[in-house]
């Protein structure tokens, strides 16, 4: 019986050969890091950033403290002294974010995600506003097996969090939309593949978000508030229609929302990856690293000015070493195509009011005649594993692998034949998922807020749930213009619900009233969702959380009664002005006293008296751990592996791995100097020789260049895999010395930087491009 | 063919079905579960309460713990108390783990039935569901059920419940699920 089929087989053994090799290897390394952390052999910050880069976040109360309504109490986790990051208890449940690039999901992937939710979390799958899936209440020790099961269906959680390129998003209608210039999905796919694990995106001070949109007018891509956004365009050049992108940079929401600025009015499609790489390199080199609050690229662009930023990007682009992947990843633009499984058909007339109501808001014709995109509305972005498996079945029957998660926390099924729409609706109804109102006032978006987020100030999900309930009941009586408004609620200023671009946005804040804390929401009005989220709303006033439903009613009523014909809510708000709305909301702005109504002093869905004592330190920002430290750590792990190989009698593997550890450490130092280096050992050693050995930067004050000699001489030896025990031992000893010297070298260079001396950069600057 | 062994799993779920006609609204359970945390009603680490009342046939309201969760589950449109053992008792036998799970589910049931805020809530003595949400060790197949059946029979005999008819239920993609009823 093979290992995979044994009764005591692990997931690693069972899935052996079914995971892409590089993903399997990365997960093994991560599992090794978990073991090292359990043995307290890894630094807290380093491990925190390591797990964050695998998408394993902290959650509320993971500092081991929780207010139970009578005061903050310790949570007695079994291994309370063991931590998985600064002030983060090992056993405390955490969140796993799972990247789904541009939201594209297959039936098989949805089944595996459902299995994981059932086995490792609280049996809920949550769709985020960036087309990810999140599972909550996960134990850190379960994550490697989860990652393996995801890898077996082509999903990686790598860089789902941490200071790197996050999930690349794109409109869910890409490829089937009548207003798009062309299908952006293959470009989003190429960008995902290109940057995943790319050395140039490992040393950011903060996260970096990329979005694609197929056209300028519709909101689906929301590129305006991304660090890098690309809007599809075509241009006629020499009589030929050429594809390209309007590229914008430096957008962002959060406490300081900034609209992205134009970097290129037209970037030819084949130039997209090198240009993006140049942007990443400028950000990595010049972006803020010490103050998280000012480390996003928007602050760098503000500091430099867009013209200087453009100049730096141009300069960087000119010096980039050509990369064959720039073109290779775009060589097959059909890579994201979907084949419908059912013939096209007309949408039949229906006498069912329920179907007609659903079709009106949740069905959208595709550019391909006879096909529709059906949006499955998920309440607060949540669904169960059982619903997930049933949705996978529906995909197989009606659409094939053509599901896309949406930024409004729903799932879009593409390629529904019009003729099948009523049957599809009936099946959704049986699952309790046939709610109409996609992208309308009842389809409220919310971030996790105080439910699970360490930064949550008020219960955005509680409020969103209450508004959904309330508005669903009254929706038939609402003016059609009101029905089409969008509501988004964020639990704090980090704006994960994207409330800045909602018609009615809400942002959780806390207020002191009579010596007690009362949950409030800032009312943010007039954001523009269309034209890729063209403008942001403004704060009008803060309202006690429990009064927000009344405030929504009052605003909706005023808009319905006083709007001019065809006047959008943004136009209406601008016309009547903030003070008029503030006057309207004034009666709701003060909570009753505690004695009059205690309910105002608790949050939605939580009977505990409200407190902000449970606020923790957010991990959205990740831990700022320089790339060089990851490299040196990886080298040490390789050396451990080499030692294991030697212990098990495999001298050849041991010698090779020992040399590999030296190469990895050398690469980390080379990259520290901002020198472009390829992954192959020859290039690493050549660059190390030029920039660290010949410049004497690596030299030990006493031993001089001695510790580098073995690497420089042995690197060319291609027969190390036949090494005997003596050579293997020598290689491992030399590797150990090299690693010590590499750490010392890094510390010297850091000291030099800190003391304000000349930056220890390569004297030769950027090498010539080959 | 892959071999499975449900006895190896630390993960067990027990569902006790509620009388739907006497079930209070889901939001009534939120303060009750918060009270269990505050007053340390159970000898296990309880952490927080999650509200999923908005999800159709979902886990309803969940009391999240370290070793186990408790939820007012509405799966398949049949409300009940779901005990979800996530970890622990690795050294015990499969039968002991199952007995422990049934006892803990029964203890939670008694707390709910005794709570005046949930007046009238009742759970059935005639049926329960046992599930092993661990696809590494258990699949929802007849072979796996046959292997697990003696463990379930012995554990049920040790309980106060008079349940002796066992049946495997559900989609093969679901976790191994055994329905126990009185013959």
C-alpha cells in the first residue's frame, strides 16, 4: 500500500504529487517555521510576518484578553506563554485569508473551500470586498494542511496578507461585458503570476493592491482607490488596433482616502508587467519603512509629487533587466477563457413575481447573445459549506467553472443561458440564495468589524444585518432611485467595506456620553461608485449606532421627496449641502441617557456593555521585516535540511543543500543592496562577487574575505551531488561560517545606514543589462 | 483506494434536535451564550459568540470555544444544538471521545432547557446525529460507516439515550454522518 493510502497517512502524504511542486515546498517550509516557533527558535515579529504572508491573520482577543461585559478577563489558552507574533497568543483563533485572483473560482475549488470551512473554521465562508475568501476561528497549526488542500486545487494563500502584492482584483464581468474595451482577466492573471513571490515585492513597507477594469465608466474594477490600477483601452497605432491600459497609481482608502493619479495615459499591453515592476521597485526602494501609517505608496507619491515619481519609474524601467516572463505570461490570452456548458437561449417570459423581481436586479445580459451573468446575493458575504457544494453543482450543470467572487461580497455565475435562468433561480431558491436586490440598497456590504477584527471599533456586520432586515421589509415601498442606492459599513477607519465610495457610507467610531462609551457611526455621504469609484464621500456627522436605521430612513425619504428628475444622490447631496443634511440628522445624533435606554450602550447583536478595551493592534499592516531577514532565515532552514540529509547518510544531497544555503544567504545580501539578481546560483554568485566581495562589504574585520572563499570557488562545482561524507561535512561547516558572516555583514550594513553614513549600496550602481 | 479510520479523528460533532415549535428566536441565544462565557458555565475555554442568524440553514448563533463550539444549528431546516469538538482527548480511545462528546452536548442541552430566558425549549430524546468532520480520517461511505459503527454503538450504550438504530446519511461529499434513532 502506498503511503498516500495508509490509514495513518497525513494530508501531506495523501496529496503528494497532486500539488504544484513549488507550492508543496513552500508549505513544507512554512510548517517547519511553525515547528521552530513552537520551539521558540523564531523571533515573534519574523514569524508574524511569515504567517501573514501565508494569509494567516490574527483575530480579536488573540492577545488573550476579552471584556465579558463586566471587565477585561484573561482567556486561559492552554499554551498561554507561547506566541505567534507580538502579543498574539498561539492557541488563539485566527483568520485565514485565501486569495482568489480576480475572484475566478472553479466548482472543485469551491468544494475544497467548503470542506475546509467545515473542518477547520466555524462552518461559514466569507467573501471579502477584494474577492478573497476568509475563514475565521482557525488554529495556526491547522494552516499547513489547509494550504496543502488548497494547493491541490491550484490555490495559494501566499501573500494574501503582509507587506506585498495582495490579491489582484478585476471586474466580475470581464470578458462578458458589453462596455469593456477587452477582457482584462488574462492580464490580471499574468500580473498575479508575475508578482507572486517576486523578489521585487518582498521588501515593501506596506501592502500593495492592484485592480483591473475593462472600461472607464462602470464601477466594477474600482481602480481609483488602488495602489496600482489599470483600465483597458485600445488605440489605433499605424492603422492597427492596439491594446493597452490607462495606468493609475497611489490611490487608497483608509483614514486618508486618496484618488489615484495617472501614471500613463496609454501603456501598451506588453509594457504592463515591466512598468508595474518598475513601480514596485521604486516603492520598495523609497517607500516609508518605519512609520506604518505613512507607508502606502500614496504617501510616497504625495511626498515626491507625481512628476518626480513618473521620472523615477521611467528611470527604473530603463534599467530593468529584461525578463522573458513579461511576454511569456501574456503569450496565451485565452488562459482565462470559459466555455459555456449550455447552449445560448432567450430569457422566457415568466409569471413568477419572485423570479421577475430577482431577474430585474440579479440578471445582467452578457455581450454574448443568449447568455447572462446571474449574481447570487450572499447576506453579508456569508454562506455555508452545504450551500457551497450545492453552488458547485449548479456551476457544473449550468455554467462550467465560470464563477467570480465580487467586491460586493456576492458570487457571479457567468454563462447562464437565458433559457435556463428560471430553473437556475428555482435551485437557488431551494438553497435560500435567491434573494433579489443585488447591488441595491438591501445588498449592504460590511467588513468584519468587531465580530472578529482586532481593529474594529463598532459592529459593522451587526449594523449591516440590521439594515438588511429593515430595508428588505420596506423595499417595495421605496422610491426606485432610493432602491438603487448603495450602503457600506466599516468597523473602523481602515475602510475595508469601501464606505468612501458608497452613496451612504458608515464608519464605526466611539463616543463618550455621560461617562460611558457609546458605539457610533460616522455618516459618510456622496461617494461615487460609478466610473471606477470616481470620488469619495464626506463625513456629515456621527450617529449612535442604534439610530442608524432611522437615519437611513430619513435620508432616503428626503432624497425621494426632494430630488430633481434624474438627479443622482451625489448631485442631490452636493446641491442641498452638508449643513442641510446635518440639520436633518440632528434629532438622531444624541443617544438617550443610560438610565432611559441602556440598549444604546451596547452594540448590535452584542448584549455586553460597549467598550473599546478589546481593540488590539491590527495586523493589516503586517510586520515590517526586511527581505534580507527572510532570506537569511531561509538559508538557515536550508542548512538544517542539509544537516538532516547528512545525518540520514545522503552526502550528495547534504553538500548540495549546504551550498544552496550559502547561495540563498548571498542572494539576500545582494538584494539588500538593491541589485537585480536572478534566481540561478551562477548569477547570485557573480553579483555577490561584484557587489559584496570585491567591494569588501562582506569582509570580516579580522578574517577579511575568508568566509566567502568556499562559495566563490565551489559554486562552479556541478558534481557536489556526488560528494562523499568528508566533502559534505566540509561544505556544511563552510556554510555555517558563511551564514554567520552574512548575519554580521547585514548588521554592519544596517549600522552604517542607521548612523547616516554612506548607504552601503553597490558602488557600481545598477549593473549593465545583458 | 484510500484507507480511512474515523477512530483516529479528534473531531466529532453531536447534534441534538430541538422541537421547532418551542424554539425561541435565534437572537435570544446571544445573551445566553455570552452569559456562559462570563459565568464560566462549562469547564472548557469559551471565547466568543458569533451571530450567523442571517445565513439560511446556517450555524445560527455559535458559542466559540477552544476545544469545542456550541451552536444553534439550522442545517437542513432542522434546528438543534450542535456540539463541535475540534481538538483534544488525543490520548483517549475513539469510544471515550465519543462518550465525552455526547455527555458535553447533553450538559449544554440541560443548561439551555433550564434557562428561563429560553422558556420552553426542548430537545428530542429519540434522535441524534453524529458527524466526523475530518476527511483525512473519515469519508461518508458505507465502508467507513461499517468501521465506525461498533464505536458508535458502544458509546450510545454508555449514554442515557436509548438510541440503537444507526444509519449513514447525507451526500458522500459531506463528512461521515450517522443518524441514531430509537428502534
